[in-house]
């Protein structure tokens, strides 16, 4: 697993993908930070975190589209499948490589926290809660993208399909406020990725919601493992 992780992590920075993702992510967040905080002299970063959350809908597919699709296109997937590594190890190595790039992006945005802390006293609980939530939510979006990438050799298709799933999850959450059926609202809330973020948004750490994100990421990673196992024995 470690060899796959190192190889894929290196690949992100020997191709434009890693740089494009980090640059786009940091640019959008710094733009929001400048408009929302610097121009208005506010010390609340909640808007920045909220935009960061929704930016993942669009940016996460860029990061994950090549995870397996590139292997299929280059015909190197057979080398992976015949290597003395279990499918779970292959999936985790690739997932962690993409996740590392995402964590680097989040780490760069700590500069915003330092700037706010230098001129005021920000709410540490809200900042901590949002960063933990973003780490967990990022794992979900990256796991979804990894799964979709394992289904096609076309990176563009993987990108669009992952984006479509992310948008569908967002619209499903939006439908929550339009539905009057109590039982259906409960189901939508239970599977909601976006609504659960509200707890962390206000600075409250919810173990149940954090565990939900971890389980959601684990489900998609498990599905990816099953896809590889099917390919290995086909």
C-alpha cells in the first residue's frame, strides 16, 4: 500500500492535477476570505468554511478523476491487479494519496486563521469544529470520486459523473425543506451529507455526524474494492 501511496502522491505533483486542485482551492478560499473578512473587518471564518464545503462539490472530482481511470487508460491496471497487494491496499493507497493533497490544501488555509488571530480573538471552537468536519467531508467526496473513477477509463466521464453525484446529494438535501412527509424527511436527514455539517458549522462537535462521514467514506471505498476484486477475477 505504501508504494502505491508514494507513487500516486508523486504523480499528483509531476502532473498538473495536484497543482490545479491546490491552486483553485486556495484561490477561491482566499478570495472569499478577502471579501468577507478583510474588506469588512470581521473575525468570523464561518462563511469561508461554508464556501469551502460547497467548493468541494466541484473541486473534488478534479482531484479524483484520474485515480483509476488513468490506470485503465494506460493499461497499467493489470500490473496493479497482479501485484502482491490486496485490492483493499490498492484502494487505500490511492485514496490516501488524493486525501493527502486535500489535507495540504486545508493546511495552507491555516494562514487565514493566523491572520485573524493576529488582529482579534476568533472563536476557537468554531474553527476547530469546521476543520474537523472538512477533513471528514473531504474523505467522503474523495471516496465517492475514487469509486466512480474505478468504473471508467475516461477521466472526463469520471469527473462529470462524480460531479453529478455530488450535485444530486446537494439537491437531495435541498429537497428536505420542500417535503412535508415526516418519515421521508427523517430518511433524507439521515443520509444527508450537507445538513449534518450544520452542527460543526456552529462549533459543536457531533460524534454521531463525524462517525456518519467516516462510515459513508468507508462504504464507497468498500464498493471500490469490490470493483477491483471483480476485475481481478474476470
